C-alpha cells in the first residue's frame, strides 16, 4: 500500500481523469438538438450515435484490464486519455453522421482503459477499509462530469456553437497528462516473468463476477438512459429552453455526485463500526435498485412537477450505489486482480451503453413519448437487485492461489 499522502494524490488524479472522461463523452448529448438540426439527423440516428461510443468502449475494456496488469496503469491511462482527447477535438470538425459515428467509436476506445486503470491504482494504493471514501471520490468525479459538462457546455454552445466547444474541451483534457506523468503510480507485480494473479479462466468461474456484472449492467442502463437522453427529454418532451435544460440537468447530476460521495464515506464508517463488507454493500445496492424502480414509475406516470421530483430522487438513490460498483470488485479481487476483474465487469456493465441509447431512440421515435423507456429502466432495476443481492455471494477477498489450484485440479 502507498502512504496516506501518495494514496490521496493518486485518488485525486484518477478521479480527475474520470471527471474529464465523462465531460468528454457527454458532450454529444448536450449538443444533441443543435447537432440534429445542423446535420439533419432523426432521433433513431441520435440514439445510434449515443451508443456508438460503446462500440469501441465495451469490447476493448477487458483487454485494457490485461494491459493495466501487464504494463501498469500509468502508461495505459496516459495513452488512453491522449486518444480520447484527440477524438473529442476532432468531433468539432465532423461533417455528418458517418464521421460522428467513427469519432464516437474512437472516443470509446480511448476511454476504455479509465476504470480498469483506476481500479488497479486504488486496489494497490488504498487500504480496504478506506475504499468506500476513495470510490466515493472517484464516483463524484465521473458523476459531476456530466453536471459540469452539461452546464458549461450548454451555456457555451448556446453562445458560440457546438463545434468550438468540442475542440476546446478536448484540448483542455490533455493538461491532465502533466501531473499524471510526474506521479508515483504502483507498478505491476510479476512472478517469473508472468503477471501475478488469476487467469481469465479462474475469473470467469467466479459467481461474484457474474452477480456484480448483472448488477452493474442494470445500474448502468438507468445511468446511460439519463445521461444520453435527459437533455433531449427536457427540451423536446417538457419544452424547456437550452439554458433551463442545462440548469435542471446539472442539478440532477450534482445530486447524483453528492449522494455518491456521501455514501462512500458512510460505507467506510459502517465498516469501521464492525459491519461486514457483505452486509454494508449488499444493503446499499439492494435498497438503491428498489428505490430506482419507484422513481422510474414516478417519471413515467406523474405530471411535470412530479416527474422532475422523481428524477431528482432517482439521482440521489442511484448515486448512493455508485461507490459499490468498484469498491466491491476491488475488495473481492484485491491488488492482484482488480484491473482484470474491473475490465470484465465494467465491460459487461457497459453493454448497457450499447443498448440503452439506441433502444430509447427507437422507442421515442416509434411512440413519440418516453413512457416505455422509463418502464424498461424500472424492470431492469429489479434484475440489478437480484444480481447484487442473490447471485453475488459474500463480499470478501478471494484467495487466488487456492482458486487456481481448484481450477487446475
């Protein structure tokens, strides 16, 4: 483990990186109405563009987990951030649907290393009873990213257009590389020329990985539905101006981020009082998914005020679960396997990114409203509750040497 000062510095650096990650990936949603008008796109095409990011993001992520274990998080994270920053800049020059599609895929490839690398760093640098706070800060970073990106990006786009905003945001992202390349990042552990830790076969036999992946998918489906379509929903379905949309969406994202940060601290406090990680994290995840079902029903059935209240409640409830998304695998996999585990789990979870924006686009395009989309999110939260609470066994560190001997026997 790193000393407290070094660990705190690394937590802040990786949290800043995922903040940038979510600002850059969310810009297209903020610009959706402007891009649709200028490039003559329909809602189905927008849904495909929202999902295109995940065409590169999901399949490459398990490989990025392997790279993080073999080469270390430092170079893999740096190359990924440089790639996604350039993709963001070039989006400002896109001329139509195809060029936007290709740049969104490139953006996804660049961003695919962020969470495997971040989890590798946190599992190696932070003590287990402090992972709640560390992941609360990490969650705050990626959750406040859409808030800042939507608010600042929306205001800038309303005044100077969407193209300059993409270029400026991509250029600013590159500045993160300066402190990162100077940081003392834990290096990968090798034994007899091989990367220490479990094989892919061993990982895939873990019931905990499958339970966490199911839960992560359900959680992400609701998150990506909101992040991708909330700006469009507020403008088109509720009639808000671009400025008002930016304010309301940013408030929702800030509630989400603040809830994640607070729950990370509460989880660690609960653990220090003697509760087991299994009790702490399964309780949090189960209650969060159950509450999300009620909020989606409220957004589907209530009027304008009730829908906005349900949205804000959903952001608070969902935010409470986000530290557990990565604290759970970091605890179970430990420093030996956190990068590979999160690469697999986060890839499975982000299949939701492939599906949610596109499915929502076709539902809205075919029905003219969002009710079915809200209902689908509610149903998937039931699945998420089952994944975390029933499929996943105890949240405790796995003895990988013992597991490997069982697999080879």
